[in-house]
C-alpha cells in the first residue's frame, strides 16, 4: 500500500512511519520540521520505499499528485504543545486549519478512495465536567480570547472540515481524539509533562509541577497509539466517526512526579510553580481528562498493552543512553 503521513517526522507520525515500513508499505512523509526532526526518520531515508518532502501543506506543490496515488492518509501534522501555542497562535491557525483544508480539498479533487485519519485532541472536550469523556459529550470551551485554547479551537475546525468532506464528497474520514500520548521522540521544550519530568529526574534537577498537581491525565504509550491508529484506519465502520484513542488509567500529576522520581531512583525535589509564572498569563487548566474507550474497542478490539511504568522505564533507559 501507498501511505501518506503528514507530520511524519514528528512524535506520533514517525512511529507510524516505523510501523508501515515494517509492514513493507511504501511510505511518503510530509513535514516542515517546525516541531518534527529528521533524526526521527533518518533510519529510513535510504530505503527505496521511503520518500520525504520537507514542506508545509499550505504551499506544497506536489500535494495533488501525491494524494491521487495513496491508499491511506494519516494527517498528523499540527502545531502542538501549550508553550508553542502561546508563543505562536497565528502559526497554529495555518499549521492546523489551513493545512487540513488543503489536504481534504486535494483528496476531493481527485475523487480519492483513500482512508483518512485526521488527528484531533482530547483538548476539544474543554471544561467538560464528566469524569469519563465520551465522543458524544457536549464540548465546553472558554471564550476565544484565551489563547491557551487556540489549539483546541483549531482542532475542532479540523473535525468540522473532516466531517464536511466526508458528507459532501464521500471521503473516508475518521476523526481521532488523542489522549496524552507519551514515549520516545516526544520533546519537553513544547511543554509536554512526562519528558519534562524524565529530564529533570535524570539530571537531579527539581521536578517542577505547574499548578497544584491534582489535575489528572490518562497517558498512552505512542507504540500503543500507533498500533491503534493502524488498526482503526482499516475499519470501514469507523468512517464518519469520532474515536477516542488512549489508555484508561487515570493518574494525577502529583502521582506522576512521584512515580518518575521513584523509577529513576532520583534525589530530585518536587516543587510547584503557579500557572501564571509558567505561562505568563491568566491560565486555567483542565482538571480531569480520561477517555471512554468503548468505541475504540468496539471498532478495533484494541486496548493499551504497555503500562505507564513500562513507558517511564523505557524513557529513562533512553536518557541513560541504554
């Protein structure tokens, strides 16, 4: 099969590249390297079935020709990370909404029969007070003048674009809402909590928690996430649906910090920083974030296989050069 992975040099995208290359597929990667890295895919660059384009979807000249010949599309390209979003909100709009529109328009123009996954985010649930987030829940988002939520609003726009092209042009679109994917190749500098904690614990620096640490998240290893996406994109019943993708174990950030410290056998102290100090603005975080995975399991039979401890140990070994 011919596979297009936008954002394929990034965190999740590069793991999808690995998976499809192992399956013997022909893989095409589009990435502007704004947050991705060639180091994530360099082990494939000499393979005859691998092609890399360094470009942005908004002005990629080869877009029409490439999409006309692909069987599967994973649209993973996006501007990600709270820090990145706060620093460059206008880039988020182009990197997320405009890119998605150009991709879907190109697929529609060639009457594509490719299956398409559009990566959305659990951020779109906003301040929903349900303890378990379901795909059918109402979304509770704040005023649009809060730039911290720029990413969530653009991901909602991506979802609407996906459904519009599904209904109007029959594109085989699946929307996935990803819940806190973690693992190798994720970078701390964009505000991702686990690589941040791993780096601090490994170096003996204080493990810094933003807020009071009582906020909870459900973390899923990227190796599980990529396997779930690979399985899902091949299910016809998933077309035209939103699907939560993640793991259902819920853990507070306080507990996560303690767990990383313990697994690292670290002497790092744990300290707290106000959101205002961390992000320089009036900041409000989501208190709880845990996915209802019933639809994912019904469609694919997939569940997470790697525990959070497995992921932490794996990342600690990488940090030690093992």
